[in-house]
């Protein structure tokens, strides 16, 4: 991270220095061009007067005339041959047109114009230099500018470097196995959005890994019992003495296989809900119709249970939700109620402020208040449920219900029913 900061810092400084030199070169070039134009216009009249005077001077008196003219100017006056090498091709072309030009010699800037013969050039100069910053001034000024820029860049980059350093530290901790490592938003006040995004990613990753670990534990534990039943029944099939006894043992294998299939389906459903964010296909669902379809199956599985759904048929309430999700919630809750009920299960729905409340109640023993928050967590079963002779499951039914309802921005509450057992209320937004 420090190398990245230094590399970025030096890169910005290099860009600033390059930009400064480019600007300096352009400004100097433009200044020289403008200064040359100013000199040509300022000294053009004097040059023409000198040219006219020299054109009228006999060749033998040229040196005396130059000396006399030089006394009138503050800089030397001399004549040069146009082919002396002092002029470039462009300058010679301009001189051929009787233009006044500025040219540079080793002594400095000069201004020149041709005599009438176009072979000799009268030159004034070197001219006094224009006042400008010295090399020391330029170096000092550049140093001050770069120092201020370096300080400003350091101040601006420090929060960014701190944020990246915190991300690096936390990512390294997670990679080393500390899945609970998170970025403290207070340590990066200017990068709270980055911290929250990273922490959300870490929470999601931790949840996925925890789900995977719990799934493996549940699979290894829950599959043991039906597999043992299958193995035992297969061993007994060979010793069956009658076809009826053999049929009963095959039914035992089939029941254990169906239990395995249900376990796999429930586990995969939970993993799918926990690890994917599928978009909800919201649609209007008539609650009485959804429950009626559900009752046909439950009445067959639990013939001794009385179902009270009259209130639903009278109200004809419509719930806007994902059809498969709503059916899964109702199916899991009604199935749980039937498993733990003694004689009666009641399903009711009411329209409340901001949503629809669906109550599923039974007359069983209910869920102790201390255990109600726990049963909504995955792979949690109460002691009674852990009894091998009691109700099957891996503790994912209510966890799936909670996940589906939450994805609809709804709520789930566990309470005591006036029937004596448990009442589970799910609230669905309009």
C-alpha cells in the first residue's frame, strides 16, 4: 500500500512538472514572437532612416558614416553581407522584400534591414535584453510551486491512503481466517460508503460460509437416520419369509427414501434462498384460493386435524406477493401447525394499516417465549423436535419462512394463540 501511495504521489508530481515545462515553453515562445514584432515596429522607422542615409553615402565613406550613425544610437550599427551565414532562409527571404527583421547572434538580438543593393544588410545591435526572471528566480519559483503542490497532494491523498490501508488490513484478516473482521467506519470518516460496502460484502461472505458449514453438518447428521433405516431394511429383506413381510420392509425403504428426498429439497431450498438474490415476481394472490389448494394435501396427511378457514372465505383477501414464495410460506406454517396441533388448526387474515396480516394457529403446546427468536434461525430445533420418534425436519422450515417474508419487506411474529398453542403471524405489505 505504501508503494502504491509513493508511486501515485510521484506520478502526480511528474505530471505537474511536465505541465509546468510545457507551459513555460509555450509562454516563452509566444513572448519571443510578440517581442520581435514590437522591436520590428519600434525600430523600423529608425532602420529605414539609416538605410536611406547609407544608400546615399559613397562606398569610400561608408565606415565614417556607420561610425557617425552609431553615435546616435545606444547600440552598435554595422553592415553585413546577406550570404554571411548570419541569416536563415526565411530571414533572407524577408530581407529580399525589404522587411525589417529581428535575428539572433551569439551576442543577442539584432534588428536588420537590407540596403538598396539587397546584398548588404544594415544591422543594429545587439539590442539591450528584455528584463525577465533570472534562472535563480525560476528555480526558486518552481521549487515553491512544487512544494505547495506536493503538500496539497499529500493532504488530499492521506484520507484515500488511510481508507485503502484499512481495506487492506481487514481483507488480510479475513483471508487469514478472521471472518468477523470489519472496517470501522469511524476510522475512515471520509470513506464510510466504501466501509459499508466492504462490510456488507464481508457479512454476505461470512453468511455464505456459515450456511455452507451448517449445511454440511446438517447433511452429515440428518442423513444418518434414514440411511441407517434403508440399510437395516435392506438387510431384513433377504430374511423375509413371506411376500407381505417383504412388502412391508420395501415400504420402509421407500419411506426412508422419501424422507431423504424431502431433506434434500428443504436443504437446497434454504441454500438457494440464502445464496441468491432472485428478483421477486409480484402478483395478486387470492388468499382463500391458495389455502384451499393447500388444504387438500394437508387433510390427506393429517386426517385427525380440523381446519378453520371460514374467515378467509368470507373476507376474500388478496395478497400481492411472489406466488411460489407465498405458497411456500403458507405450506411450511400450516405443515408445522398440523404436526404440533392436537385437534385444530385455524387460518385467518386481516387487513391492517400498511399491509395484510396472516395468522396460522394451532391448539398444541406452543413454543416457549424464550425459544421464539431461536426457531427462526436455520438448523435450530427445540428439544422436543430432537426426539427421534417425534416430528422430522432439519430446522429450516421457519428459517425459510423468515427469509421469504423478509425479502418481501414483511415481518414475522410468534405468539400464543387463544386456542392454547402457537400463533405465527406474517405481515405482507400492500
